[in-house]
């Protein structure tokens, strides 16, 4: 369960970040499901990237454990949803 908890935190906070980014990007015609899925995937990716950066002993700090998973998930979910929204918006203009 200890290995699964960070992934769950990253996916949930990524979905929240995806919904937030989707709400901010009104021009991207994305469904809620698309925002949640891209946010969850981005959240897991962002959380893993942040965890790998923080595994370096010189980078340890306040963003370790569940807080780091939540921050990485939130940011990663928002970023990937923004990218997906931009791509979908560009495809819809064709």
C-alpha cells in the first residue's frame, strides 16, 4: 500500500489540476472526462518527475512525502491538460 499511495495522490491532485487548467483555458473545447484523464496522467508524470528530483540528497526539503506528491500532481496535471487543450484547439481550427 505504501507504493500505491503516492500514485493515488498524484492522480487525484492531477485530476484537480487538470480541471483547474481546463477552466482557465476556455478556448479549448475539452470535455470534463478529457480534462480529468489528461490531468491524472500528467499528475502521475509530474509527481514522478518531482520525486526523482527530490531523491537527490542535495534537493531534499519541504516537498517530500505526500506534500511533494500533491504538488507534483497538481502542477503536472495542469501542465499536461494545458498542452492537450492547446493541441485540441489547434486541431479544431483546421
